[in-house]
C-alpha cells in the first residue's frame, strides 16, 4: 500500500452504503417483532473469565487524581444485557462495538460490530428459527441445515466428541493429516482443531449450518441438559467457512454460573494467563432471577462480508485496525 | 537470533523449524469465537525447497533464522563447484554443483544473482527474474510463421532449453523469464 493512501477508508464507499442499508434492515426486522433496541456500556468494571477471550484494558483517571483504575472495553454486551433482562425489560437487541485483544486476521478485527439479542421464553431451537429468518431476509439464503455437534463429529471423524478422550482426538488429527507443532493444552483445544481444520471447511457451503448441542465442557453460559448424553444447549452458525454467530439457551442458575466462572479461573491459571475478577453484578442479577430466555451474538462485519461477497473483514469496515 | 510469537510471523520472515531454515509464505489466524486460537502457517524449507503447512497454538514462539539474501556475481565453475562474489563486500563463496538446483541453468559467467546465506554459508542461489541469453541450437523456423502457435525447443548458451516461437533462429539473443522458464522476446544485439 502506498503511504499517501494511508488516510483512505479500508472499505469502498459502495460497501459502506450497502452496510448502512443492511443495518437499517436488521433494525426493521427487530422492530417488526417488538424487540427493543438497547445500549449498554462499552467500558466496564469487569471483563469475562473465558480463557479464550481477552478484554482490552482502558485506563480511567478521576479529574485531578493520580489514581488510575483499569476498566475493560467490553468483549460482548452479554452481561449487561442479562442484567437488563433480570430487571424485567423484556426481549431486547443491541448493535454495538465489541473489542478483543490480539484478534487480527482475515476474519478478525480487534474492534468489531456485534448484534446480540435475547428472546424471552425461547429455547435455542426457537432462536435458531428466528436466526434462520434473519439470514434468509438479509443474505437470501436457503433454509439452514441443523446438525448436532455429536452427529457431525461422528459423521466426519467417526468419533463421539462428548466422550472421546484426548488420545483419540490426537490420533484423529494425525489420521486427517493436520500437522500440529507441539501439543495443545487440552481436549477442547483438540476438538477446536478438528472442527476448524477438518470439518468446518466441508460444511455450510450452500446453506447455513446451525451446529447445536455442544460438549458440556464448552457450555459457557448455556444450560446443560442431563439427558443420556449430557449436552450444552448452545448453537453456532456457519456459512461459507465463516463462523457467524453463537447462541445459548441461557443458564439461569446463578450458583451453577459461579461454579463455571471458578472453573474458568482455574483453567486460566493452568494456561498461565492473567487472572480475572468474577463479575458479581451479573451473578447478583442471576440470583435475583433471569427470565427464561435464549440469546445469541452475531458478527455484523462477517454478515456484511457474506452479503457483499468480500474476502476479508477490512473490505466492509470503514477503517480497519491498521488504518484506525 | 530473535524469537517471534506466532502472531508476529509475517510472509517473507526467515525462521527455524525442525532445525531447518524456512521462509514464511503465509500465516492465517484461525480462532473459533469461544475456542482455542491457532496460527496456520505455510512455509518453504530453504534446504529442501518443500512447501509445508503446519498449525501452531497462537502465542507459541518460533526462533528466527540467520538467513540473509545478498546480491552477488557468478564468477565461474570448476567442474564440481560454483564460485560467487558478493557485490558489496567482494567476499567469495563456493557452492556445490548439486546444491544449485534450478538456478544454474540460467547463469553464465558474470551473471548477477542473489545468494541466500544461512549462518554465513550459501544455502541457495536465485537467478534474476529475467536473463538475456543466446540460442546455440534450434531447428530452422517455418517461413511465414508469426508469433503464437506451438513453438519449438531452443537450447541456450547456459544449457537451458526453452520453447521459442518458430521464427526465432539459432544465434539470436532472447529474454527469458526464469521464474516460469519461458521465452519473453527477442533482444537486439
């Protein structure tokens, strides 16, 4: 890139105009369904405990004071939106910026736009129905395909991802010719490797794929159903090699959520990454009572990439990270 | 040498992988929203020339390799070894005939080239993208042929054989693209 062009936008203006139309279309979609648009803070006291998501710190100083507080730019509006839900606001959506440390690439920008919404009395399947309607409206996609995480791994790799031990996953990666340098930290990382390197490129090419019922070790903030094979009521959306969304039938049990956060902290310690404080305001809201609901977050920039048939996220962002 | 984390690795960087010097061709960041981050790195082993793809856990480190490219002149070969001299320092380097690979078919004495040095020892030599060489042997052309068509093989003064249009004759001087081994044009003497 010539340096005299460094001031220019990353995306062409045509894409930015289409982007505005699509955002208006999304707001229309939720307005028709009486889902309320909300705004929550970008700068927060707490950040997530999830070992795979790192918040970007922001330093705050009171006027005239030398004491600096470390706040975090939000990695998603989930916790604040759940506090609104617990306060009784009803079904809500938000289109906001989210920030993640170190995530730059063809599909990643450290600052990105997220659409997150929550529907009262929906489970993850009902929310998938609504997600499908949104994708059909915005991307003109055919109806999505739904496959459970377990079925997909059994079909493509002949393994049960809920029960297979780490050695089986390592052998499967070797058998599918996925060369890895060194070792990966745990079973879930090997599942992530098999998914991203082997299965994902083979699925969701013609119609979106809704992948649901995740291993309980990846439940995050989803309910766990104790069926013959316990699974997490979580889903993800994939289309044309792009991970587009992640949703949960939301866990309402504050004590169970607190336990999972403590597990996150233990895993952080094991991985040698920085400690975090647990967001006790979220836990207090769950204790007060989160209404039964399902929620999902969708990457707006990636949605734009698919709508505008772009190859990299910078093509749909006014000023991508290197030009921000 | 410096050590890089996978997120600092860029195309063109020279690193040590499995004790061999390698050049990075591509580094793709792969990360599920709520899962393990990976770097899928494509590289060429500078010793074997093989292109390989391998995945690292994001944040792992890879040591840099002391590999530099220097401009040099090919001096002569003594039958088993090729001798070069760098343009800037006039230092002389010797390479074994078998290590020269593709480049040797394009080099004639006094040709400019690029020497890749690993820990101060020549690892590879790269011919210029374009070379001007004389045709020493080719079948007589067919009258009336313009460019296009099938062409014919022509042997050059360095021993390389390229396909040339039928109208190009023995003794003529031509420009060749060494990256693809193809005739570009005739050159007036």
